[in-house]
């Protein structure tokens, strides 16, 4: 997914959700400065999101269309914390 600044960062190979047979490659934003952050992983059909501070916690699953809708909304300011 070229051109998306949220998809920069180091990746590490870890075991994904228990119902998945193949491991997911989790990535964390280079903006996190090595503190807890959201991590994501993508497959051919979905994007997964989890809390890096507690990787055993619930993993959210999105289709590519849902993920891109969120990213585009965030880029346009819809996810800014200082707006209502």
C-alpha cells in the first residue's frame, strides 16, 4: 500500500490470531518512538489491528476497503483529536 505514511515502520514475524494457521507480520509506526502503539498486519484480503502493549488482547479485522476508508478519513482530518 504505497503512499500511506501509517504503513511505515519495522516489522516482526509473530504468530497471529489463534484461528489463523499462518503467522502475521506485525508492523508498528515509526512515529511510535518505541512506546506502546497500534500495530497492523495485512493479508491479501484483510488488515488486522492490535495494541502493541498487549498483543494477546483482541485483534480487530478490517477489509481493505474499510481500512482505506479509515486512512483517507484520517488524512483528511476526520480522526483529529482536537475536533468534534
